[in-house]
C-alpha cells in the first residue's frame, strides 16, 4: 500500500525548487543543459537528412531549419506584442474588477 506522504513530499520538493530563489542557479543550469541537448540533437539530425533536393541554396546550410524556426518564433512574439500594446487588444489589470 502506498503512503500518502510520498506524493506530497515530492510535490513540496518540486514547489520548493520552482519557488525558491536559492535554486535559481540550478534552474538556469537545467535550462541550459536541456537547450544544449536539443541543439545537439537538431544538428545530429541535420546531418542525417538528405539535402540534395533542396530548392534554395540556404536550405542546404546546417542549422537552417532551427534558425528559421527561431526567427519566426521571435517574429510572432513581436507581432503579438505590437497588437496588444498599439492596437488596443491588451486590457488593463483591473479590467474584470468590480467597481
């Protein structure tokens, strides 16, 4: 039979890891480690894919798809921020407060 303290203890440790400023360096290290693993995997896959049928010259560059995706992700973020701030889509923090 499983005790009830097990999951609660894990939840408490996870909450402490996320909320505590003492773990900010460790969180950053984990983030960098995961990011570098993803980049290494992308570069590995990049060299395994056949590119002799590429239409444009830049499609043959190693890492092009990752760079393309990253740049358009940034573009989406900036467009959404522009729409929110300058086109009036963003509401104030007290929008739903009762008056």
